[in-house]
């Protein structure tokens, strides 16, 4: 995330949008950068005074956030301090609403963008990919991005060829959803024996897809080793899986003896797991149902502390 946008989350959102959600009948005045005209500055909608709770005000804002934005002005796509900043803050607003309201807000945005100009529609789809889909984005949200993909696929104004990638991404996103059984797979141990995920008997399974050359994988590995939540915890089984082709590299890399250390090259085919980013972490329950999908080790640790 670039610095102007990250800074804007703190300044614009916390001093503007949250005030809009909590202060009845009051709206904040967004700042106007010197390089843009007042007409182009992003203007928040006025929330009806009868909506008094932050929840009701957030739901209203989700679908009316873009009421004053000129989607026909294609020059706005070249002004990230307006459009990209507004999009980032919009995603923050959606986080204060139930998923169905967030999905409605996303549809409202994209439908207006398509009506205004197809170039602007493509620009907002690109912003959604950057912030909601990119594995390095701290705002990544699969639920929200799935709604973006559904909007693209259902749009009569998008060419069928251009829908092929969104269809593939939607199919991948539907795999191993939270609350569903994790896809079973076979893995090989360093001694050559083979086993399956479904055969593991444990209250929880931390499924850790990683690569020895990955620096963030090393950080996660060290976190697991140092955390009392995972260290010598009989309720949590660590299943470390190497999904790449260099088996010799995997065999030469030391892993803790209390972990299950396996290799499963076939998982890179995308048929069962979306492993476009490594490390990739899943938390499963005793029935191998997904509790957390592609989460951070910190999020998983917090969940275990709260539920064990």
C-alpha cells in the first residue's frame, strides 16, 4: 500500500467517515488537495437524521457512498488522492456492515461505474484486484472480491472472452470456503511413506503450505516455534506441506520433529487449493472443516486462544 493511501485511511476515514457514522445529522468536510478542483473533490453523502445507530448509518453509506462521484469524469482515474483514496475508505466502511450490505455496496459502485464509462468500470475493477485480491494487500477480502467477480461475469457489457479469468478466479475462490470440508490430498513424508490429510486425528490442524526459500515462510515458521499456543500443544497438529517441484531442497531443509513434514507437488495444479501465494495457512477443526482460510499466523493464534 502506498504511503498517501495508507495515510488517508487514518486521516480521512477516522476523522471523516467514522464521524459520519456516529454523529447524527453531521457530515465531515473532506479535504481538497491543491492539485484538484473543488468539483473533483470527493464528497460524502448526507446520512438521513433518522438513522441514529452506527450500524444503520454504515449500511446507508455502503450503498450511497458514491452518490456525488462523477463516473463520467475519466480524469478522476488519474487522481489517486481522490478515487483510490475514496475506494480504500469505502472498503473500510463495508467492514462495518453485514456481508449482504457490503455486497450490495460493491454492486452499486460497479454498476454506476459501468453506466458512467467502461474505462472507469475497468479502473474500479483494477482497484478491487489491488486491494481485495492481491495476496500482499493488508485489505485482502475474498468475500468482497467474489462479489466483484460475480458482477463482472453477470455484466452484459463485458465481453465473454474478458470473463474467462474472472470465472476462473471465482471458481478458485469457491474452493475450501470457511465452514466447508477442506479438500483432501495425499502427501509424502521424508522417509517415503505416504499419508492423507483426512487421516490426521487432532482437535485442530494447522495446514502450513510453505517453501524453504520463502522469507515470510521462515518468519511464520519461527513464530510457530516460539508461540506457546503451538509449542507442544497436543490439541494442534502442524502439517507442513511443500507444494513445489524441488524435492531435494525440501528433503534437505530441517523441520521440527513434532511437525508432520510432507511434500505434495500436485497441489500446484490449482484443482484443490489456490496456492498463488506462499506461505498459505489454513486452520481446520477435528472434522477437517475450514475455520480460517489463507489467514495470517497471528489471526490463527488469536482464534485458538479464544476457542481452546
